[in-house]
C-alpha cells in the first residue's frame, strides 16, 4: 500500500474519531444540562416543574 493511501486512511480514521468524540461530548453535555434543569426545578419550581410533581 503506497504511503499516499496510508495517509488518506489515517486522515479518514482521525476524522471519524473526532466525529465520534464530538457526539459523545454533546450527549454528555445534554445529560448534564438535563440534570441541572431538574435540580433547578427542585430548588425553584417553575410552572412546568409543578405539573410534573
């Protein structure tokens, strides 16, 4: 396999890894924001928070 093909493969794999890492970070951030919103609802209930309880 020529070096050019190897470099293309390396770049493709690194881009894929960066995309997967970005998705993981976004999911973690969404979970963190959801937990934070629930804690805020417990401390300072909003109209929607009162309906759920």
